[in-house]
């Protein structure tokens, strides 16, 4: 079901030093007008796929983000016909085998259209002192 699109989304976000995220795959997994929301200690930041890519690329171009690897730790999935909700915990590393940056959780909404799944909305938050992400379920 939605497992393939979620796996592809994580893979598209990850990139090694000197490379880029897989922008084509991101275009293939997010619906055209998907809503992406990053929640951080310093605010809530809202995007569509184009503005998210612009923001992500800005961090890469500035050197603030030289590489990143996201690895899913666990997921809970609920499917209702052509609708799905996925709660997905993941860890962030500097590279595939690099230092742990932190953990986070994503709430992902999906819909099925034209015999495939699309991400229509995603909101995520990293753990902090008050919020801890379980490493397994």
C-alpha cells in the first residue's frame, strides 16, 4: 500500500556530501498541492512541494546542510479504502553511517488515485527535552 511511497519519500530526502536530494522522486511522491509543515522549537514553517524544495536547497547551498540521511524506525498505518494515515518515527544522521543528529516523527496523509498512492500532507517534529521519540514499537 503506502509503504512504497513512504520508503521512496525517505530515500528522496537523504543525500551524501557533494550530492543532492532526489528531487524527481520528491515530485513523484508528493501531490501537486501537498501541504508540508515543519514544527520546531522556534516556530511552525509551512510549505508546498515547491517552497519546501526551495527552502531545503537554500540550506544545502548555504552549507548549513552538507549531507543528511533519514532512516525510518517504525510506523503505524491506518488505511480506509483510498485514504491512509501513517505515523512514522525516524532518525536523522549526517550520512548513512554518520553521526546521529536526532530523531523525529512524521504524520503523513495519503490518498490513492490513478492506481497509486500520493502524499497529500505531512507534518513533522524533531524530539527535544520535553518530547522523546520511541526508537521501536
